[in-house]
């Protein structure tokens, strides 16, 4: 076994070095093909300085992504003593602990909805909540917390920007049906890959290769485009890699294998 259906697994998240999802795939004997479609830019230092001065005024800081954890903990080596910390799932919580932050509450599963439900049991009425987020973050979490009576401050900790990708090279592989599976770790990656390839090539890609999503929110972004996906059992890079391995073992056909003539 060298790849899904003998072909490489596309990694659309930005990665450097040999770790990340590519490392997890290779440990399972799968071949990774890096098509980074988004890049991450940290927020300007001046904005962080203003946030640093205000952090002690928050009752909670709520994290929903690894990038948010990295951005905040790079700026604040430790959390304010009286501020409680919540994480959307086990992988986010583990990263916080690795960086020396305690975790007071962890959502029971992937997705902002589960964290909102967990915080509802704690009680947030009148509490001030900091939500460090992506520039493209969805309103699910802040809206849910506001309904619980919290005063939510959304801080753009990092910006998700389109990455430079050789679209012609990608389209050549798609014409040859040379992709075994495509992984997505965020809805933004779905949007940007379609923008880069064009809708025709994007749709043909998934007529011949399965999509694999890290969680239900990402899966819904694909479903909105008529594309089903296998969803990782755990919303982690390791879970995403194992979902690809499960796809490799799935005997059901994933689409035609003949090359398609596209312009």
C-alpha cells in the first residue's frame, strides 16, 4: 500500500516540514500530495498589545482552533490568573496544555455547537468572553454565547488568506484521474480549492476521488456543493489520516477511472 487506491492523498492545509497531516499519512503508509490552498497571517503586533492589556477583564477565553491557540499563546505565555479557559475539543485542549495553559472546560465533540452546550451548563449570563478567531470564522459560537447572556468580544487573532498554488499542474493531475483522495481541515479550504481549480475541475475531481473532512462543519461546506465526504471519527490530524486509510479499505467504487478530456 502506498496511497489511497494506489494514488496520493491531497493535503490542502498549509504545512511546513515533515509533520502535520502529511506526517500522519506517511506513518500509515499513504502518499501525501501537498496542495496548500490557504495561508495563515497573524494579526498585527499593535492589536495584540491592546488585547494583552485587556485580557484580565475577561471571565473566559474560548478557543475553537489550533491556529487561535498558537497565536494567543505566542503572545501570552500564560493565561490571566482569574480567567477560565474553554476548548472546542480534545485536540485543541491538548495543544493548550502542551503550551502550558490549563483547560477548565472542553467541549465533548467537534463543532462550536457542542462547546456552546457545554458552556450553557456552566452559566454565562453577565460574563465577559474573549473569542480569538479567524478572519473567516463563522458566527455560530459568538451568537450561541450571546444567547446565553454573555458579553462576547471576537478578536481576529489570525487571517486566512488564499495561497499560491500551481492550478495548471493540479488540473493536469485531475484530467489523468491521478488523485486518490482529497482532505479538508476547514470550510475555507473547500472554498479556496474550488476558486483555484474552477468549478468544472473541482466537480470532476470529486467524481473520481473521495473527499475526507476533519469534522461536520467542513463536511457541510462540501455537501453544499453536492459533494459527500467521509468524516474523521475524531477532529484531529491523526483522525483525518485514519479516515483516509478507511477510505482506502472501502471496496465501493468512487467514480469512473477513465481520463476525462477537459479544456
